[in-house]
C-alpha cells in the first residue's frame, strides 16, 4: 500500500513586532500537534507571565557570549538592543523526534538559517523541508496603533520598534511567502493553507 511519510519541516516566521505573528503562530501550533516552537535564548529581561525555558531561555550576556564562542547557535542576532539565538541542539532534538520546528526569529536570523542550509553540508538535507514566511502589518501607522494598544512597551521602546519595523519590511522579498495581516481570520486561513501545501510538498510516498 502506498502511504505518505511525514518529513519534519523547518519553519521560519518573521515579522515586525506588533504585526500579529505570535497570535497567528500560537494558533497554528495549538491546532497541529506535530509542530513545536523552537525556544530561543535571549538576554532580554522576562516580561510578566513569561516562563524561563518555555517562553525563552533567559541568559546573562556572559552566558550568551559563552554559547556563541562554543558555536552552540544555529543563528543569533541583536534585536532591539538584546541578543537572541536559536541553539542547534533545540532544532536537532525536535527534528529527531519527528516534530516540525517553528522558529519565530527576526530577518537577520532568517538570513543566517538560509545561508547555513546552503553552505553547511550537515543541513543540506533540510533544504527541501524549509519554509519561510514574512508577516507584514497593513501599514506602519497600523503597527504603531497596535503597539500602543497592547500596552506592553514604553514610548521609547515603541519608537525603536517602529524604526526597526521599517527596516525589517525591506526584507519581505527574501521570504518564500508573505502575508499582510489585515484581518486576523483571513491571515490565519492563508497561514494554514501554506502549512497544508507545504506538508504535501515535503512529505514522501512510501510503499
Ligand atoms: P520579543 O523580545 O518581542 O519576544 O522578540 C523580539 C524579536 O526577536 C522578534 O522579532 C522575534 O522574532 C525575535 N527573536 C526571538 N527569538 C529569536 C532568535 O532566536 N533569533 C533571532 N534572530 N531573533 C529572535
């Protein structure tokens, strides 16, 4: 009998903060038990409700630098003045367990992953299982309103995030898929469709 064999996928989703990426990705992960978030390391302080080891692995700058020196990161970058990185081990363990890995990382990290997939022979087999998506807000004004509305950050932080957003938006062409998140329901339908199509692109027939 011919059946489809799942091949674990590597997903990268990037968006300026406030574009709705977390809401969309949380829902995708909640509805698909094959998908697991890659838990990143960061040097930023935990926000209210964030749990060490689950939301992020919270590290001091020294501890982060040690891991950089040891070559432990698949990618790492400075975002909004803090360091963020994905441990190789986190991704390897999830893929080895047959899970699809969803990485919520910035445009610099995404560029490093694409580069690694092309130049690191150990990662070459993952090339066909790689999917990246850029989520854009309908406008920078809309983004500003959303950042104010969620009341999470101070004015200076919001100003920094908006400047960074304008910079990040310039990278949308580097991604395989782009979603303009105007209406959340519509955007989620698009995300789920990409997911389904990618499954059928990466899975293999076995008999
Ligand atoms: P936040 O501090 O709001 O959770 O995240 C800020 C930004 O850092 C987001 O754009 C998020 O995608 C990015 N980010 C989170 N984890 C990583 C990571 O491991 N690597 C990179 N390059 N960016 C990350």
